[in-house]
C-alpha cells in the first residue's frame, strides 16, 4: 500500500549508470518492500508521472536526514 510523503530536501536517484537526478520538492507516493522503496510523483504541472526505485537503506537515510517526510 502506498504512503503519502513530501520531498523536503535534496533527494536524488540514478537511471542505470547515468548521473544523479534530483526529485523536485513536493508530494510523492512511496511503496516499500524489504529491499527497496518506490517513489512516484508528477512533474510538469501534473501531466508527467515519474517514478524510481531506490535501495531501502537510501530511503531510510533520506528519512533520517529529513529530506523525505512521511505524511501522518
């Protein structure tokens, strides 16, 4: 089940072997498993839906740093 969250700091992801890409600040949906977290968001005024998966350790680090905040 997806959780609502906010990107409030610097959160980046990588597509393949490419450069780090920032996720814009604002609302995201997060779905976690034991291995990873999938973040989904809308760009360009809500017209483009983007998503990425990151290792759960990275997601937990962003949470502890306050760069990602889960909604209550």
